[in-house]
C-alpha cells in the first residue's frame, strides 16, 4: 500500500481509479477536504501516486458525474460547493458496519461478541 498526503492506493484492492475516487470521499467525510477546495491536477496527482494520468482523469470523471467535483476552465478541479458531504461519513460508516456485521454473522458471533470485539479494537487505537 502506498500513501501520500491522504491519498492511498493498494495495488491489490481493485481498480485504481475507484480507489482514488474513494480517497476523495474519505477525505471529504473526515474534513481533510472541504467544499471549494482545489484538487491536485491529474498530472500532479499521477506523479505523486506513480500512476498514469489517464487513471486520475478517469477517477475525476467519475467524481464529476457523481456531483462531487467540478472542473473550472483555466483554474483546475474543485470540490463542488454543494457536494453531498453530509451523507458521506454516514454512508461510509454504514458500509463498514454492514461488512463487519456480515463477517460476524458468518463467524456465528452474537451481537454482544461483535460489539465487544469492536470496542476492544476501538479502545486499542
């Protein structure tokens, strides 16, 4: 896994453009990016992450289609002022909780065991 200034990639975790789009969602959910912030250019981010610039363009295209970012001619790419930030954190937590609940069920754990394990991991930092 590579990580650069909040941007992280795991070459074994699916398409890179999807990971980059997910990084933007995560940074918005935790407040590292806010509406109106400028994103790195495709070339700059591609160099930082050692990926093809077309991969960044693809990720930015997906984010633009999702209403998260916008291109401003001659200025760059920015997080939209009306980006759906409010629900992102909840949506991401819900997804993680669903995956954890499913895994816990497959292990035939009770809800108490699952909560205790989560609390143990949480408290360990």
